[in-house]
C-alpha cells in the first residue's frame, strides 16, 4: 500500500499546511509549474518527489524533471504531465499516449481546476489536483491525497486552503 500526496501549480509557493496533510504519504507527486528549484527541494527533502515540469518552469527544472512521467506505482500504470486536458478533451499528444500506453491513472495540472473524473472510454481515472500556489485565478488552494493498494486507487481526500 502506497500513500500518495498530489499537487500542482505551486508557482514558487509551498503552503506550510502541505506538510501536515502529506505527513503520512510515502511519495509526493507534482504535476508541474513548480516555480523554482527551492520548492522542489523543499518538497523532496520532506518526502520522495516524482514531478514533471510545467510551462512556467525554467531550464533548470526542465533538466531535472521530464515533461511526462510514465511509471508504475504498485500495479497501477501512471501517466503524469502538466498540460494534458481531461477525459473527452485530452491535449493532442496525450490522446495518442493514452491510447498506446493504456495507463490506469492519468494526472495533469495547468488548469488550476480540481477535477477527479473516470474516463469510461479509456478505463482510467483522471486527477487534476488544481493549484497549490498563491498565483492564478483559483480561489482556494487544493491538495489531493490517495492510496494505491495493488491495482486499487482508493481513499481519495481533498484539502482546500485559503490563498
């Protein structure tokens, strides 16, 4: 069983309550727009970090983190990228990757809109954790945590914080 903390769009800001909400997580996944290296280091000093770069991230972050991550967590194939869209409205390259790779969990950020949707056509769960930073049009900071237990994705919880 692996407990995951998921966030996106920190844009150079790490809310201090992130550490309490993610304290029992084994890993933290960041779906891009990290903002700067110190944010990534702050998170990775706390828990192991799997991340992708986003459209605002500089060349240094792009050297460290890839545009896409395709990996297994237990028996769940995960695809994570920053700009990916959502079921029925996937971004152009992502549509083909989903068709070929058949992930069971697709994670993206960018929109600053929290979404958890099951894609019936592709038989995958899509999660966009919204935005964890202060910058952008979102009204609240959102964080997601969940558990992967073998093939099961379960116990999803959301935290909302004031900006």
